[in-house]
């Protein structure tokens, strides 16, 4: 028969294992997150110097799409470029499109020319800071196993952070004087709520 | 080491959880409705004298409870004053008549999720004491992530006899991250 005490001991064991091995799995992401966050906070990564620029032209067949953004996505896929379309998709003269595709370390500017059926691509190459910033919180990207894999890692990392917070709290509450333990957790929560309300101005 | 790990975790627990939730909100921003709620209303003013932009902004902030990160902007356009109060996840914009008797007040108010997403993106230390404190907290949370990693790896090392699984996990984690960095750089 499984008693309440046995259940709690098992739960504590699972919490410890999840906290410990999950922490090892995401240790590299947490360090990357920390380094890039400090960079963002101190505006280190704001201006990525252009290291090198490249231009080329590619043949294009005009895709059928309901709006400019979907058409731009079709063009991006035809050109073999990988990464999300950032910023607005602008309409130039003659129904042509101008848009940007961002990939870690590279920013492509695509200008279409419907009359000649060509696309002009301008690639600005950036450095390690751009790569790290992109990796800080990358969303879903099609067409690249590496970026797809990193996106899954990113998704799993925020889920684990929450699990880690829960399992850590559980382990904290199991040891020592419950009044002190619950008191500490409550003070931590209260400080967060007060700072949060202070900053957002409520 | 365990105490450092525990107490540091306890102090920053809710901030870290907030960053996890708001980070998820940013990654999934295309699936979320992050358009702010816009409310416009006509308001009457009782301004005394002929204030400059900063004085008018102070008056509007006091009367309508508008907040701003740093000084609000006040711009003169065709005799009208356009005063904007901008803070994470919200904007209040006043279009003040040239006679200073009335104004159009537009409030762009974000939901709690929008506020969280906006706060996630707040960086730097300027804009008043609250933002300086928040900037310091961002640094503390970031440094804590490194501290958790170092102390966590140490605690795993000293509390585990068979470390083969842990080594494999660590190598896979760091190998994947370093490989991703190197491949991205090589592809550029």
C-alpha cells in the first residue's frame, strides 16, 4: 500500500531529478540567455556593424497569393532563403515588393522586378553578436533543420524554466520550518508583485 | 553551495517565471492578439497661463494620471500641442487645442499579456527610479542564470556517483549550442 508519505517521497525524488537533469540539459541555453540579456540591457547588441555585403540576382516566377506577406514568403522560399520576414513588406512601383529576411548573422533585402522576372538580393553579413541575439528567443522557422531544432530547444527551455521554478519551490517547501519556508516564498512573491506594479505604473 | 542556489532561486523565482511566460508570448506573438485596446475621449482642461511643453505635460500627467518612461514628449503642430506618454505596453496621447481649453485623449492600453511582453523587452536604466530598478533586476536575473548553472552543475557533481548520464547530457547540450553558433557563423 502506498502511503501519503511514500507518495511525497517519490514526488520529491522526481522533482529533484527533473530539476537536476533538466538543468543540465538547458545549462548552455541559460548561459546564452544570460550573456545576451546583459548585452540587450546594456545596449551592446543594438548596432550590428555590417561586416561584408553581397549582391546577386535570381530568376523568379511570380507566386499567386492573397496578400503581400504571403507572396513575399513564396518568393523567399523560391530564392532558397531561410528565416522570418521582418518588418513591413513594401510595395514599390510596378507592383514590385521590397522586404527583409533575417537569419542569424545575415540580413537579406529582396527587391523584385516583375518586368524581367528577377529578384535582386542584397545580403548584409553580421557577426557573432547578431547570431547570439537571434538565438536568444527564436520563433518557428521553416526550411532549416538547425533553426527548427533550435526553436524546439527554445520552446522546451521556457517550459523547463516553469517546471524548474515549481520543482525548486516544492523542494524548498519540504525542508525546515514551514512557517519560514512559506514566509520566504510569500515575501519573494510580494516583492515581485510590488516591483511589477511599480514599473508598469498601476 | 546549496544555500546559494536555493536562496538566490527563491529571491528571483517569480521574475524568472515571468521571463519564461513573457518569452513564450514573444515567440508566439503571431498567434496572440497583441493589438492594444484604443479608447479616445474628449476632455476639458483648466490650464492657467501659457505653459511650455514640459509644464503642459506635467499638468496632464497630474490631472489624468498618465505615466511615461522618462520625460513625455511634447511637440507643437499648427498651434496644437501633441503630448505623448509612453510606457511598456501602453501609450497615452493628448492632442491639445490651441486655446488649451480641451483635448482629445487617446489611450492605447495593453492587456496583462501585452504588458508582460512589453516588460520582457524593457532594457537600459534610464527613465526614472522604477526603470533603473528593473534594469538592475534584469542584470541580477541574468547573472543568476549563470550562478544557477554553475552551482547546479556543482551540486549534481557532488551528489551523484554515476555521472555518465549527466556528462552525456552536458556534452549534448553544450555541443548543440556551440554547433548552432558555429554553423550559423560559418553559413554567413
